[in-house]
C-alpha cells in the first residue's frame, strides 16, 4: 500500500512524492489490528500443518504455493471479511516499522506529508463483485436482492445495510450486480481516496485527484468489466500488454502520453503540470473539490461522488471490523 509507506517512519525518508492508484488509507480490512492479523496467520498455520512445527516459518516456506491458499470453508466464521481472497494487510502493530494506527489517522497528524497524486477508476468494484462467491459462502452470481443483502451483512451491521440500500436504490442501476459494484467502488476506493485528498489538502500540501473513465470498446476485458481496478496501468507505463488483447488507438495513445507526462513531471517536479503538459490539471482544494477525468479529451470536474462520499464519511465508523 502506498498509503502505508506515506505514514511509515521507516519508508518516508526514501521518497519526496507519492502516487496512489486505486488504493486506500482508511479501509480496516486492509489495515487489520494486530490480534486480527495473528488470527488470520493462525488459520494458515493450522491449515498447512505448520502450527506445531519446530520452525513454523521454515515449514510455510517449504510448502508449495497453492497449498497456502485456505479455501473458503476452512476459514472461521469471524475471519477477516475479505478472506480467503485478501485475508492479509499491513497490521496496526504499534511499531515504527509497521503501523502505529490507521494510515488516514496518521496522515491527519503528520506534518511532513509529501505531495500526492491519488485516484480511482470508474468501475473499481467490478472485479471484486465477481469475487464475492469466493469470499461469502452461499452467495451466487448474478446477485439478487437476497444475495446482495447477504453480501452486505458480511461487512456491515443490519442498520447500516438498510441505509446503504436506500442510498443506492436499485432503480439507479441496470442490475443488482451493478448496484453492488458501485457500493464496493465507493466504500473501498473512491471515498477513501477523497477522504485522503481532503486531509492532505487541509494541510496545504499539493494533492491531485483523478478518475480514469476512458471508454475502451476494442478491449475485451473492458467490455466485460468496464474501467476495472488496474486497467489504467497500461496507460501509465505506455504499454498495452498483452498486445494480443490490447492495442492503443490514436486516441488511447494520446491519453497514455498525457498520463505518462503527468506522472513523470510529478516525480521530478512535485507538480504534474511543470515541465510541459497539454492540459492543466488543477490541484485538489477543499473549496473547489476538483478532479481530472482521464478520458480523451481530458476534462476537469468537481464534486466527484460527493453525495455517496458524504454518506460514507458519516457511516464509515459503523463498520464492525475495527
């Protein structure tokens, strides 16, 4: 996690700017408490038979990689909510080498936060929606109302689930799947990104907020998943690999050139516009609430997901995994 490095006393000395693509500084399932981290580790130790070994670490290292994947039915009922898909994350262990608290809380009191680019993709939730049956027993795709409620109750208490379903009415979505994708996008990625941008901007540190929303009608994965988690990476590195599946059109190449120039300028000058850029990317501010839309042609907008993120700012602490 880039945000972990932002607040790590051990890491901060090694960089002067940071770029966080589709990350989070807030979500507790990515930054578990130390007891929860130990519980997850114990599950793996017991599952692999290494719990009673004289050297448990050596035992784990001797196991074939597939054998370390604990299947869904082998996790306890109170397992980390994203287990077995994503059961681990940097633990809040109270140490300088680890985490003293949730990164978002550390950011708020850190006097030396570096300039930051932060953003998400339009369809962040699509890939994770497909993983729900691997994470929550008894939920099948396509989702129906009961399946969505069961999935949400895996993460939230019943009162919060009721309020979520009101905030995201089915009438605004083509299906329960799309409804779920929007909830996952906003809770795990988009709204934590806005929260981090606001914390950093409030200290007078430059922060640049983006959303990747380019239509890619010739990309098969886009046709299935939209602008999913990590689809921006080929544009960042000017590499549409695998070329058997992706080729940049002239428009897509222009967008990639723009993004790579921003990333390069920011790394060198701490400002994506310094060094030459064909389109000015305004910094995020509490008053303007600005972001850039990475589509072609690019444009700036304001108030990205404001209604949804105001909701999550209010409801975030109702989440049970603390």
